[in-house]
C-alpha cells in the first residue's frame, strides 16, 4: 500500500469511527481504537469489515459481502492475528502469498499483498482475501489464454475456504494441493514448487556466445551464467566441474548434454531463471484450463519436438518429430486424423514450387524428372523440357508440381491426414538424420515423424467404432507397404489430434524448460511481469 493510500485509509476509518455511536468516542483516533485493550479482537474485525473501511482496499460490493459473510460464520474470530501481532500461522501465510510464483501464480496477480503494520486486523482481512484469491486462481485459472489477458479475480467458494483452513497442514501444502487432479498437472506443480524453493530466481540476462565464436570469453560467460543460476559456487574455476554443471543445465533445458556451449545452449543460458519460471507459470495455467482428454488421441508439443499417441487412458507410443522453421512455423490446432495414406503423392505448395523449385528448373529442366516430380497445368501433364524456364517468374508460376509416390518422396512412405486451414499434416521423411538433433526446426510447417509406420500400425490395431473394428490391422499396413503403391486407409474412428505449444513440461521425474523456439510466450510474459 502506498503512503497516500495509507493516509486515505486511516482518514476514512477516522470518519467512520467518529460517526459511530458505539464504544468509540467522537474524537477517537482510529489507530488508538485498534490498539486499545478495551475492545475485543472480534469487535475490531467487525469494525474493519464495515463498508467504508473495505472501500479503502478497493474491493467490489460482492467481495466485501463475501468477507463479511465469511467472518460472520466464524463469529468474527481471527485466523492470522491476535491483539498485538501476526500469529505464526499468519506469518506462514504471508510467506506463502509472497512466493505465489512457486505455485504458478504471478506476483502481480496479488492485488493487495499483506503488509506489516500496527493495525493487525487490517492484515487479517488482506491475508484472508489473498488466500481466497489464490485458491480460486489455482483451482480455476487466472488467464483468458486466447485473449492474452487476466481473467477477473474472484474469491473461492466459502465452504471450500472454511474446509481448507480447518486442515492442520503447512499452508504451502494447502496451496500445492489445489488445481486439477490430472497427473501431468500434479507432477508439474510439484516440480515447479521444488525448483523455485531450491533455485535462485535470478533476473540477470547474459550475452553468452557459442563457444566457437570466442572461446575464452564464452567459457567465462558460461561460468558466470551457471553461477547466477545456482549451478556452480561463485568461486568455482575448475573447468571439469564447469562442464559437468553445464551438462546438468542442458538436460534441464531439453538440450543435448554434451557440455559444449553451442547455439541453443547459449540461448538458454542467456535467459534469466525468473523468465523461465514465468514461462512455467504460463504453461501450468494451460494445464489448469485444459479440457478432458478423449479416449484416444494424439498430442504434439512443438517446443518439445515430440508426438504422443494415447489409447484407453494409456500412453501407447512416443515419437520424435521435426517441425517448421521459424520462418515457416507449424501452427497450433485441433483436428481429427481421418486417413492414413500409404505411399502418398505430394502436391507441392505454390510457395515452395515458385520460390524453391523454380530456381532449380532454371538451372536444369531435368530437375523434376530426377526428383520424381510431374508438372501439370489445368490437370494436364506438361513436359518440363518444352518450357523456357528463364521466362517464368516467381510471382507468375502457372503450374502445379506433384511428387510421385516412392521412398524419395518428401512425405516418405506414409502420411496422416486431418482437416486444417494450414495444409499441414504428419508424415514420414527420407531425411532421417534430423531426428538425432535436439532442436528439430527444419520443415516448411508439416510435422515429420520418426518411426511413423509403427504409429500407423498402433492406430489401426486400436481403430474401432463401437464393436466394429477396422478391417485393416497393423499387419495389413505391412502388406500394403510391400506393394509400394498409393493407398488411402480410412479410419473407422477418427483420432483427435492436438498440436500445442508448451515451452515448459514435467514428468514424474523432473521439470524441463524447452526453448521458446517461435517466441510465442513473449506476449503473455509481458503482462505477467507488469
């Protein structure tokens, strides 16, 4: 509370007390009243809950009535204070609210942080209100994600608050137990809390460069960043220990643990730990408001470069993927996989045909034939050798290019189709080596899948609608692949696919901070910080 707000509050309180015909005399000083031994703590709380006093806190009419009803049920007995100070429980709550970010609630979400003052019943009200706001946010979320802004604050239901406060548990545990029962959320919340409790939340940013650019300075900058983030003692100079600390840091950030300061390790080192924890708060919030999962589905997390297939509440298959480059970003979307296509054709998008294939054709008209493409105009096949390619311009490219099925096809030997407005899908690729890299952002927007045949077989073995199973099974897919011909398998039960963007995730063992490869978190973080 600012100095001016404090005097406004006291002024309002004095006017109120002077106007009362009760125990306080006409000229009584408000502070003296609340410090006086003449009045019980219950009387003081009841006075503090009068309308004029609560106005100083900025509470709405609904919030003021909630507080009055809450304390009336307690017969105005305090939870956090006595006549002369905050109790041990009050100090504990003040600390819990003070590190709200440990639970994934940004500090600026707390409108009136509790403060120490001589008027302890004021702290009583603030602490109860903030505890209720915290519980409500933890259970139901604090953001309108699509609108990228905070939701309106509100108190938790009174019966829930009364029940919670009866529990003789550490208050951090009370807050930590709030939120969805989903195991992913529970792992995430627990790991985030433990991370914040044990790690200095430094706000320092660095300018670490990849080691090859400036070896001596880069190594020293790496050491300084690791010290700031709590991975090294301040005076540690042993190069072997620095490398080992870097490996641990890399694992925590979803990077290859090679102990080398490469391009992406430098990016991760340059981000402050505080910023990473804010990203964790954002992604924990996404789990709070996530809809219930269907019986079968595929979930892709772009910053993690991973696809997971679930059936009957069980994880059945995990696949590394390659996603779009920063200039060809893979979108977030929800759809349903309806077809599995064996030996697919690839209709080359106009942007790729005009910008990437056309320059090759200008150099060599046999380029299409060499790469198993065919050229069409108005559905009529055209001989590429009969065209003067030097006269064709990028913005007037009049042809359709289709790559024929085969192992060298850019989609590989299998594709998974789903409706979307971006013309993207999941598919195989002839470029298998990319799956061994840690940051796999190389495609034009589609998602290349490692071991996609295994995914297709798994989906077919679980494909049924009611009691009707798909006539084709995983073994049938093997047989179709041997034919090396284009074939479309229609799924009986279309599989929901969720393409998401979560830069922080957790499993049973740990929390991982992935790179914000597309910088999509930045707009959210701007208001989480301010």
